[in-house]
């Protein structure tokens, strides 16, 4: 958060986008810097996720979504009572999974 963010919040809170404040006044700048510093000090770094963790979480979620696509095809075949030889092939599952990315 910087002084521009605080200025925006100030104007939004006052319900007047044209609310005039001297943003060059040293007291206002000191106040804005204090708010920004306080905000940064109160962020819990343990809640942050590294890009590796985010990548792994996304990879896991995508793998699970792909498995659900295959499961749903199997369930549809069971509901229809199709014989095993009519069930989707791995290529069919791959086609459906790839189609997910194009929607």
C-alpha cells in the first residue's frame, strides 16, 4: 500500500471523489506512510505460498479434475448399461480432457 492507495481509500470513504486534501502536507504523508507500514507489518508471511507450492497445488487440482472427467465418462457408461467394449478409450478421455482447456 502506498500513498496513492491511501488517497484513493480516503476519497472513497468520504463518498466524494473530488474531496480535496493536501497530499503534499508532511503530516498527511507521514500518516499515509504509517498506515502503509502498519498494513505491511500485520501481514502474516506464514500465509504466503511460494510459487512452487502454488504450482504444485495447481498441478494437483488439474490432475484431480482430469480424473473426475474420466470417472464421469465411466459413470455415464455404467448408467447407460453399455458393454465394456463400448466404453471410452484412453484416447476418448484425453480428447475430453483437452477439450476442457478450450472452453
